[in-house]
């Protein structure tokens, strides 16, 4: 797939006679179609295939066209006040730079549910399953570390995604906080490898392009992975069907492609 991505960039650039701006506009315009074709190619021989089908749970429904659903997004906007004040006074620190632009690629490693979400009120997290969870988080008392829930100020229950719950549980195992109380879960069998081949290919192409200063390829790859993640929402939700059991988990009014 790496050659396929690089070849696409080369072909479009040639079609535009070396005009980088024109080539970039065409590549970005076709990014969604291109990345979906790459996803299909990465799934050859895979046990699961993707389907499109609208979410059924109310908490997954957007309240308006530009609104949000009920799932809390732990977007962190955090500053270590002690370090910040010391830096303002001229003190120097050794820091680790984070490649924030690759956050969408990192999201490809998330656990995705396979099939229809089913309610679980046991309060126990099953690491072989994935979904969304209604929980009450423990207090976060560390001023020198960002809260996994981001800048949430209001207390009480909230719905979180699988990735956020696993991060909270990891923090509890490290002794940073108490274990969150899970009240209700909507889960199905989970997988972490559905997008792995695609992620590796995009990451490798991006790494090479950054090293070579190839901004055209960098922007093309960025457009593909960011748009793919951004469009896995209410209108184009991805549901994974188990080829062994058929499509009973998604037998509703929707178009589906099942393995």
C-alpha cells in the first residue's frame, strides 16, 4: 500500500505538469475515496468487513446538525502552571516533543466494537469488548498531570468512549486515581487491529515524506487519515460484522457489506 500511495501522488503531480498546488487540491478532493479504497485493500483476507448503519442508541445521536452527541470528548487544554511560571522567569527544562499532528493516526489503534451494541449493567469492564460507558469518574488530584477527561468541570456521571475508559483504568492501575464506577455499558465484541494495516502504511509514508520535506505527500496523507476518522460519525458509522455468524447483528434498514 505504501507504493500505492506514493504512486498516486506521483501520477497526480505528473498530470498537473509539476504544479504542486493543483496536484494538492486534486489529492485532497479525492482523499476520502482514496483512503476508503486503501481500507478495502488492507482488509483483503480479513475476517471482518465494515458496514454503514446509523446508530440506534440515543446517546450516539447528535442533537442538531452541528451539535454533538452525549459522549464526552476528553480534549485536553492543559498547562503545568509551575513549569510555565518557572519558564517565564528564565529557567530551562528538558522536554519531550509530541507529534500532535499524528493524533488521528494514533486513533486508528482504538478498540472498535464488532456488531450491534448491547447493554451491560454488570459494572465490570470486559477487555475483550468495546463500546461506550456511563460512569462516575474518581477525583483527579494531580496538578502536574493532565486529567484524562480533559477540562471537564462539572461533577457526576458522563458517557465516555472505550479509549477514555481504558485510559482511566490504566491510571487507576498506576495508582494515580481510583477506579471509575461503571453504571451502564453498551458494548460488543472488540478489535484493535481492524485499521492496523492501513495505519502502518499511512504512518510509514508520512514518516518518509516528513524526512524528505515532501509537503505534498504529507498533506495528502493527513487529509486521508483525518477525514477518515472525522467521518466515522452519525451519517457514516462503521459497524463490523462477523463473517462466521452472518449479519444478524446489523439486520436493519441500512446498506451493508459483510464478510
